[in-house]
């Protein structure tokens, strides 16, 4: 990992960008203290839904959420938070 000051980063940004493209991480400092890292960009991968389905199938789970009440998303009564817990 390379460390450079803000002034050096500004003066040599193109060269630093080439190094980062090759996989290096560059730490930029101000008054000797790290303030940011320049890191290679990674493409977002998202969720692998098929892997989730395979996981559930392997464990014999056909329906992951078997029941959702019809009033699931209805507003709660106004005094809901004021009632004592039982």
C-alpha cells in the first residue's frame, strides 16, 4: 500500500490512477494523518437468488414464508405503544 500527501496526489493523480488500476491501494494523508484511500473499483454483484433457492431446496423448504396475514401492513392502533406488555 502506497501513502502520499494530498499535494502529491494532486500533482501525480494520473500515475496514481494507473497504479490503482493495477490493484494497488493508495492512502492519501493530510499532515501525516490518513484521510482517504484510493481503491480499485469493483462491479456490484447483487444477490444470487438461484443460490438462495438451492439452499432452501437442499433443506426441504418449499415455501420460505408460509403465511402473511391480510392485515400485515395495516397501521397499528394509536395506543399500541402505550399498552403495557403482557
